[in-house]
C-alpha cells in the first residue's frame, strides 16, 4: 500500500500519514496538495512531503482527493521548511502556513467571498464557475458545503481554487487583511510606432476598430506622447478592449502598470558605468562568491549599492538563474520596484498585493523558466526558487527581517544565509550599517567584506550637530519641544525651498498622563504599560493591545485634579511645527496616518512632488525613502532611542541616526542633521556625530563579549504566559529547575518580562545562552524535553510557551 506523508496546516509539530487509494497512486507526489480528513469532520489541504510504501494491513485513513496536478511546493522548499521548524523551534504546520500564499490554503472551514475590486469576465467562465459566481452574487459568503450544493459538484475545492486563481474570489479571512496598493494601467503609443506612424497605421488598417483606436490615441497623447489612463481613455472614446489589446499585442501601443503613482516607464533608463571604487567592491564580492562565502557589502548611503546589485543580477541572468532580492517591507517602495523593472522581469511578493496577485507571483516563480527576479520582504524567502543563482539581502541589519508574531519566529536574513549554503548559491548582505553579527563574521573570515566608503555623487556626508536639550531648557532656549538651533536650521532649509524631516519614535500626542499630586500614571487595564494620549480623536490608547479610554480629567488613583501630559509623540511635533511655520505644509507619517488603503503611497507621492515642506514621522521616515529635496533632518529626542531595554539598543540608535542622516543631501547639496538630546555626551551620539561606524562596532563588541551576548553566543528566549501570576511563577520555577538539570547554568531568569503583563497575561522569561558551534541542536532538544516534562503536564498545560530563537531584543 502506498502512503502519503503530509504536513497539515495546523500548529502541530509532526507529519501525518494517509493511505493513497489505488486509482490515485500515480498522481500523488511531494509538493502536491491532497485533501484529507483530520479530527471528527474537518478537511484540510495538506502538502505531501513523501510517498512511502507500507504493509497493506496498516490502518490509515484514505486521502479524499488530490488537489493539484503539479507540485505547488518544490523539494527545496520542503527541505527549508523542515530546517526552519527545527532551528526556530516552531511546528512545521506553522511554517507551512507562513509559507503558502493565501490562495493555496483552502480547508473545509474556508469561507469564499467575491473580491469587491475585481470585475470578472463572465463570458470566459465554465458553467460550473459561472454557477459559483452567480451564487456568490446572491449569497455574499459561502462555505464549501454551500458551494457543493449550489454548484452541484462533488468536490467544491477544485472549483473554488479555480476562482481564486482567476482572482475574482477570495477567502473571507483575507478580505480584511488586504491593504492594496493603488494600481492602474496606462497606455500610450510605443516609441517605435511614434517614430513610424505610417507603419503603425498600415499594420492596423484592416480593422476599422483598431484604426479608430489608434487615431484617438494619437490625438490624446499629444506631441509629448503622454501616458493616458487606459480605462478612462477606453470609456471616453468608446473603444473596445479587443481593439486595444490587439494594438498592444502588435507593439503599436505600449501598456504599463502604475503602482501607487509610479511606473517603470517614468524612471529614466540610464546606462551605468561603475566607478573605480564600485569596481573594486565588485571584485571583492566576486572573490567571496568564488570562496563560497556570504559577502557583506558595507556601503554608505547612496554609494551605489543598488547599482552593484543590478550588475550582479544581470550576471546571474546570463546564466539563466533566479535571483531573490530581500528588503524590509517599508523599503519595498515603488521607486525601487520601478528601478528594477526597467532591467528585469520582476515577481513581487508584497503584503499590499491582493491574494490573487500573490498567488500569481507564486505561480510565476514556480513555472517561469527564464530569468526571474523575485523581490519581496522577509516572507519572500518562502517563494519557490528553482535554479537559484543569487540572493541579495538589502538593509541586512534591519530588525524587521525577524518575524515575531505569529510563529515561526524566523529571521529572513539568516534564512537567506542558510539557503545560500544549502542551495550552493551566493548571497550578498548589504547595508550602510551592517549588523555587529555580520561584521564579526567578516572579521573572523567566515564572510567576505566589500566596502564603499563614499557617496557616488559629489554630495558629502551630511553634517551632524547635537543640541543639549537640558541646557537649552534651563536657558529657556526652546520653543515647545524645539531648540532654537533646530528652528533656525529649519528656517534656513525651508527658505532654500528644501524640505525637512522630523523624526520622533513615538506616535500620538503625549506619551503618558501623570497626576501631579500622587505621581500616578494612567495605565492600560490589561497591560503594564502607560496609555498614550492621541489628541485628534481625544483618546488614551494602549499601543500594545488597543485598549482605549477618553482622557482623564482627574487622577484615577487619588482624584487629584492636576493631571499633566508628559512625553511627546509625532502628533505634538507636527502641531508645534505647523505653529512655528504657519506657511509650511506639514504632514505626519506614522501608523495612525498611513492606515488607509492608499495613504502611504499618497503621502510618498506628495513628498516626491515637493508638496510637503515638513514631514514628521516615526521609524517610517527613516527607511528607504529616496527624496531629492530633503535638506535637513531633526531627531527630536535621541534619548528615547538609547533607553530601550535591549542589548542592541546602542547599535540600533547608531544605525538609526546614520539612516536618517542618509535621507538628506542625497544628490548634490550637503545635508544637515540636528540631534536633540538630554545626554548629548552619550558615547553613541558622539560616535554618530563622526560617522564612526567602526568605533561604534569596537565599543559594542567589547560590551557584548563582556556580558556574553551575540555575536559571542546565540540566544533563545523562552517566554511563559498565564493569567495567574502565582501559577506562572511556579511553572517558570519548575521549568528552570528542569532546564538546569539538562543544560546547567547557561541561562538567565526566570524573570518578569520588560512588560510584565500584556493583554491580561503575566509574562516570565528565561534567556538561554548557547555557545557558538554545533551544540545548538542539542540545546534545543533539551529545552523541548523540559518543556514536555514540565509544561505539558496537567498542572501547567494552560501556560502558554513561546520560543524565540535569535531574538531581536
Ligand atoms: P545605495 O543603494 O548605496 O543607496 P544607489 O545605488 O541608489 O546607492 O546610488 C545612489 C545614486 O547614485 C543613484 O541615483 C544611482 O543611480 C547613482 N549612481 C550610483 N552609481 C552610479 C554610477 N556608476 N554611474 C551613474 N550613477 C550612479
Ligand atoms: Zn494594553
């Protein structure tokens, strides 16, 4: 009897087996989905990992049906899932759930809905599909059982799958998640037909519809041959889709897609000749490739790292290889996508894309056998990548490469390094401020180092200035949260017609409300954290759980009537900036202002177009934005950055200051950065003032070595959570005892987490320090053993346990 070994899309740390009915034997192979029953009556699409032979008398459930003709997951992906599950101590079902695009995650609990933004082509639908479409128009939500009934099919899943692939249906759970980019199609005459209009008319003369369409377009685009909105043009001129499509196919009309306001065509194509330093860096990179070592590309902002990536991608493409390009979500801008689309076929894996588009990107990566650039944020490591020839990790130091919630808690950069090794393909880790870990690896000779010390254009690195805010306040040289120095610099920059970025890493108006009588700070009722005041909506909000109350007039503890707002966030800075510069246009960029569907793109476009004079924002303003006209960056409070309870706080503060500084003076003129700080002599601020990256690294390395933190050891954080504080403490105590008997004293804790209570759950932490070398696997085994022996017992099995391998903080 043949048996399929499968992964179920459930948080279960094992594989399951189903018997294959004789008539399906040939169609089951690794990587296809099969429908199986699990639990009393639930059905899931499981991924086959292997087909095995078992004795005929083995008692197993039979699989119900085979969902795919061809594998939707490749062998190398299955291998990677299994490595990730074991390294990151996550159930393999969690890894599968993280990996698969929504369109491949059907189960019997799935609820199907219509995508409100897609108008399907009814005429091309099969009868069964049309019945499904019709049913969905009358009943907005359908369970699979209902689909079975309405469409009169035995197996609803393949039908629904088809609808998902066509893109007009999606799963209900996805509907809420999609934050779409604003996209539309544009058309104009292709440059070739513009140069040879007679030829173009000749080629379309046999169809009146096409000739008319062409005439209309010539009239519309004008002498500058401007792009026209395709749908609008078609409607206004009453032109059929067929005529337009025929002209596009003949190459007479050029069609491009605009995403969030930018198109590939709007970026000029420039031929690049690498400069001498760039060529030198390229040689180092290739040396690393030959030695099969990961390469760290340390290049200051605007030194040409992206141009080097483009060179490397071209090279990989000459060998028909796939390329994976990873970067933080927030740096995944249309600017960069456009820049790359000029050169390459790009499949973008983007959380802003609809489920159908993400499914299409997956299929493209699976089946396209030419050169393909797969571009995406951390989850792009899950894309199918046959024939992988190069991996680029840009901004490799970014903490957002690490996923925390939900499991698997993986780091995409480290996964990329693992992939490079397992797939035998080169990897480049690029950054203006590479992580201590990567630089350490380079210094130890495990990684190769390539460097670019200068910006490509003559623009010098920006000038940094620090302002002592304590002194300024004592001398009363402040206006609200602004020092005189910052206000002067702003005035100067604005007068030159350049714009200003103000960075503050807290959103909201003030960060807490405190009673002047008893000192009580208004806190969240569910978390041990203060509430942030948002002035616009007049609310106190918990940024961890979303708990919201109206601001208090009286202290909720003693009833005192003098309650002050303390600390400041972006909302307050924006308000003050607008008051200081009433003629300037001030915009705010943080989670609160970019929640809307197109808000982020609209804001970026406004800044690019020079419609924003002062942009106030959180971390969001520091990453990846490539604005030409930023002359000044103000860091409103550097102390905030240095006060996180995080062994990487200093390194991150330095990186952040460098990063925001990189936003200024990118092209020609010299930019300026004003750093406001209560402790201006803090060593990290002093090092940042001198752009002293290696000084910072040397200093931090000494500290990390002394206190035994990465890169000298690996960390595994184990967090235990429960409502009942006493029970949690007992559980943590016993767990620690068990752990001690297995791994000795190589851990800290248990202690309460920095936020001791979150969403009503108390949290205790144990931090395991694993020596470098190959003992990691053994330690993970022992931790799991203790977990089983102590926490899966009736006393404690309600305690929630979270393993975080190589945690961010
Ligand atoms: P980074 O990725 O390091 O921030 P970029 O690759 O974006 O730097 O380069 C900064 C700017 O300089 C870009 O506009 C880029 O096109 C330009 N540039 C870099 N190298 C060259 C080159 N060799 N020739 C012409 N322009 C270049
Ligand atoms: Zn809360």
